């Protein structure tokens, strides 16, 4: 009788780590208290990361928009400060500072449909 090992593919394969442990350690070192609220709350580490990622994404979209206008020979548009905006997320409101543009509007892609607490627009 021969022993045969059958390799079955795991139903839940491990996803590769998006962030190295060293980066997570650096982020956690910035948090004063290490309780769940300080890390996962909207005002904690996770909320700050979400805010910075959203603002960076919107800034990149504006940069692309301005570069496209410049490439098309349209001039005069540039950044002109920021405006406070509130984005509704599944975890609550997220207050962002959105870059403004001189000479026209930028139609940003929506991050989340706006609505009130009841989901009405």
C-alpha cells in the first residue's frame, strides 16, 4: 500500500499582507492609548487614516483634472484653498477639507451618496 498525500486548495487562502508589520508598528506608536476606541474609532487611528486617504484621493483627482486642462491648452485654473465638506460613510460622518479650483468646478466622483440619517436624499 502506498501513502499518497493529496494537496487540497484551501477554501480560504491567506491574502498577502497589504501593510508590512513594521508600518503597523509605526502607526500604533503614534497612538497614545492602545485601547480599541483610540485605534478603531472615527476620531482614532482608523478614522484619521480614512480621512487622509480620502483627501489624498480627491487631491489627486483635482491634480489630474488641472493637468488635463493644461494639456488641452486651457489655462488659468489652479488650486484655491480648501472648503470643509462632510461625507457620510457607513461608520458615520467624515469631515474633509476639499481643494477648491479657480475658474470652474471639478465634478469629483462621489465617495458616498449623500443622505440624512434615514437614508433619504
